[in-house]
C-alpha cells in the first residue's frame, strides 16, 4: 500500500499534514511514491476561535509537481481547479509503494486466480469506501461555505470529517487509528529496508534498517520540506520506471503454463490485509476534493480511473512473481525474481525495493513528525508565555549553537517520537515487515477507511446540505443498503484478521 500528493503523509508515500478547527494537527499517510505535506498555522483569538492560514508542499512523481504546488499554495480553489489527469497521477503515485513487496509472498499459497479475484473484490470494496469519503467531504465543504469565506475554505481532513459527523469521539477515534497506523507502517518500512540493505552492505538486518531510517530522518530534519520534495520526486519517478522494466523482463522468464497450477481458495482471507495495504489511497480523498474544487463528477472519474491503474499494475506484478515460483511453497517470489537469468535484474529488484520503501517512509516520517510537533508546540504554548519565549530567544542568541538547538529541539524531539518506537520494535521482532503490514491493513486501515466512512455517511442520514445553489440536496440515504453492506464487510475483515491472529497464537 509505496510513495506519495504525494503526505499526505499514507505513512509517503502519500502523507499529508494539516491543522483543523481544533488545537491539534492532523496528518495522514500511506505507503506510497508521492507525499503531501500540508502545514497550517492557527492563530487563536481571545474567543478561542481558530483562524486558519495554510501553506502547502506537494510532492509527487511526475512533471506536473510545480503546477500542483501553485494550485494549492497561491490560488484559491474556486479560481483555479486541478485536472482529472493530475488527480489520477496522484492516486497512482500514492498506491504504488512498499506494499507491493509483501504481495507475492502473501498471495503465493492461494495461487494466482484466487489472489487476483481477491484483489478485484478488495478494489471494489475500497472504491466504494473512497467514493463515500469524497461524497461526505464535499457535503461538509458545502455546509462550511455557509459559515466561512469560500476563499479561506481549504482541505477538510478525515479527522475533521469524523468530528463533524460523529462528534468528538469520532475525531478521537480517527486520531488514535492514525497514530497506530503510522507506527505500524514505520515498523514495516524499517524492517523491510533492513532486510534488503543487509544483502548489499553485509551488515545485520537490524543495523541496516536503523541506518536506512537515519538517512531519511536526517534528510527531513535538515533538508526541509522543499528539498525533501525534490528528492522524493526523483525517487518516485525512478521507482515506477524500474517497476515497468522488471515486469517486462520477468514476463519473458516466467513459467506461465504452471501459473494456474495452484488454486487454494481457503487461503484467500490471508491475502486481504496486504492487498488493502497495497491499494489504499484514501488519505488522498480530502486533497482530491479540494484539488478538483468539490466537483463530484470529476472526483468520481478520478477515483475510478486512478484506482483501476494500480490494480492492473499489482495483478501484473503478482502474475510475474508467481510465474517464477508457482510450486515453491514458502519461498518469497521476490527472491526468485532476483535470480532471473538476466543481467542486472537482481540489482534492479533491490533498487526498486529500496525506492518503494524509501518513498513510503518519507511521506510517513514527514507527516507523523509534524503531527507530534504540533502536539509539543501546543503543550509548550500553554506553559510558556510569549514574553518568556522572547527573553529566552534573545538569551540564546548570545551563544550561537545553543540558539540553534533552542530553536530546533522541539522538531528533533518530535522526530524522535516518530522514529524511536518503530526502530525498537523492528529490531526486536522477527519478520516485522509481514506482521506490520497485516496489522496496518487488517486492523488500522480496515477501521479508518472501512468502518469509519459508512459510519460517517450513516450519521449524515436525514441531514440536508444545500448544494451551493439553493436548489437541492445530496441524499446519502439512497445508498443505505450499500452502507450496511460495506460496514458489515469491514467488520468481517477485522474479525477474520482477529481470528487468524488468535489461531496463530494458539489461543
């Protein structure tokens, strides 16, 4: 599920960061080749009403990055809207990421036909959820336009959506799920990076993972969003190019006649978490709604086309990988792909794998660290007056390095809070990548992007939202049976994952 508007945060990596009408920062990430970093400044009036000022940094994997930056930074949404092509590119970049590395190993026991069927069904399920999110987001945007100047209305995060529809508990539920998702994603990235890098530099996997994470932590901490943006663009473009090349080379070396030899439908449930992890792009939904100016028709086209292309890429990738090892039970097909009799394929696979993990990690780290930074700044602002801060700043200015540390210690502390726990877990838990992707896809994403959207839509049932022209309303109640269906399916995914984990623990 690698890279990244491309921040949004996905964890990269699509990841985005924003502050809403509360004192908290909200960040969403996903495994991805595109990352979005949205930074909002909130000034509090004496009446405690937040005034929002937005800055946006957009990172993506194609040549139109600078145009997207202009769309978000300098031009109000109603004056300059994005394009369907741009929105599709964002979704594709977000969906293709580190989850693709875990896919063949998880689908191998089931076989190609069952796993491909599972991918299509999961795609349909996630498509409905994404369309629900965009519908809810646009409805809330239209209602907020009554209360605020349209020029000031910016991205409405999933946390804000949950709080607007479900109340405070909904916002808190989304927040907790996000933190858990970000931590499990970071564990997955660190573990997989260590496994791959250890083959290249001959260091233990645990040390390699720490080294890999430190590199990107340093990049973000000292390079800043703009430099990180430029690096991520190059990494993402390279990753997608390598993916296409590997699929073409692998297709010419596969044993296609044996691809259909395995068909274990009872193994299909075990493939669902990693497929969800690989196909989720739902953290982009609020960004897409703003980028396309709340135009539901264009948003729907973008979501359908943008989600379909990664599905095709994943099915082809899975077919190529499984064709190389249809009968090699227990062997990771990625390892078989690296043994293809073609000069340079092993190197290409290793570089692609590192790029997939790296782009995902950039988005997650950028968004997650900013989330903690906001919380620390909020706590500090409550305990220290402006006058005291100014006195301390002037005192630090006399000591050079101390002044630099005083200005940046909160940022470094926030980064440490985002990085330290995943490093500890990834170095102490064997095969943490596989376990973390199961947890992220089977629990966190299933709740955040599975259970939450129909619950929000249900809460909006019976409420009327003016469409902006005073001529009607959007009636979500018409899809009430679908809400029940996807809600039950989401609960089923959670229950199935829980039963699998309990059976694994022999409880």
